[in-house]
């Protein structure tokens, strides 16, 4: 949001303070999004070597499709649910969903349960990116919108690199399940920060008729 003086002149310091916490929190959420999306591919060789799981190259591809299907549903439903819950709570729900999905994958004893876990993760992953982009665009200064969204998108790629690092180190040293346990960290780290520090979308508040809260944000 672009806060102004009574004369109408922009106040750059307040504009920066408005966008920075939102950008930082969304950056963290999208970082975990990128990590979770790429974590399956990073540990797949170790999973194929685990005879107890029963994963085959064919079923591995099917599970990847279920993840994508979950992301599709998540992306399509996030907008409608946001009208009821608000963007802040939907972001929290999205992070919680893909963290729970990762926990299911970590304890899965067979391909069916593991595939279900990846589908649940996909539901959260699909809704997160559009929500974070909308939040950052809403709070970004008009002349810095492209820069702000570009900075946000770097987090996805850092998350992908983190997933690769976990696959090369943690999976090799402790097993592939521990990599998915690492995927539960977003619920531990990001969710409390989002609940405590992320403001609600002023646009959502105005749509609800909560003008005073929107003005305060």
C-alpha cells in the first residue's frame, strides 16, 4: 500500500516498512514451497533403492502426477476460500497442508500412503504461490512491484537448491525419510511467524466491510 501525507506526497520510509515484513514472510513461505516441490525428485533414487517401500519407476511417475493434480486443485480453490478466510489464514493453511503431507510421506510404509501424502502436499503448494504473489503485489510500492515480485521468486529457486542439498547429504547419511521430516519444518518455523507478524490483506478487509482494520493496516 502506498501511504501518503495529507498533501498527497508519498512517504517512502513508511512504504518500505509496509512492504518489507510482508515480502520477508512470503519469501520464507515460498522458500519452503520450492523445497517441498523439489524434494521428491531429490530423494527418488534413494526411494527406488528401498525395497520395503515398493516404489518402481512407473509408480514414481504416477505419484508425481498426483502431486501436480493436488497443486491444480489447490490453485483453483484457494481464491474462493480466501474470500471466506482471508489471505493470511489461507497462507497458514497452505503451509500447514504441505507440512502435514510431508509428515505422511515420512511415515508411509507403502506407495499408496506415500502418494496420498504427496497429493495433500500438492493441495497446499498449489495455493501458496498465488496467495504470496497477491500479498506482495498489494503491499509493494507501485514503482517497485516488478522488483518486489522478482525478489519473492528467488526464494522458490533457493528452496529448490535446498532440496537438492538435502537429497545429497541428509538422504545419503540418514535415509530418505529424514528429508521428508525436514519438510515438516515449515509448520514449525513459518506458521508461527505468519500468524504473529503477517498483516491481513486490506483488500480482503474492505470486502468484508472492515474499513477501520483496513485503514490500520
